[in-house]
C-alpha cells in the first residue's frame, strides 16, 4: 500500500470520525453488491434480447 493510500485513509478518518467508519463501510459494501446484482441482471437481459433477435 503506497503512501497516497495512507493520506486518503487519514482524510476519511478525519472527515467521518471513527464511529461512522463501520456504517460507511457497510453502506459501501451494500452499494457494491447492488451494482454487481444490476450488472448480472443487465447482462442476462441483454443475452435474452440477443437470443430473441436471432430466433426471429
């Protein structure tokens, strides 16, 4: 981990405080899961649309 990451982590701790970091990490994890879920649903929907076009 480079020194720039230490600066970023230090700024985050200063901005949000130690008590808010677990909440922030939890909400970031939930957002990441929703994004991945949306990407897989979008990919399967586009696959279905491609199959429908090729069947016509």
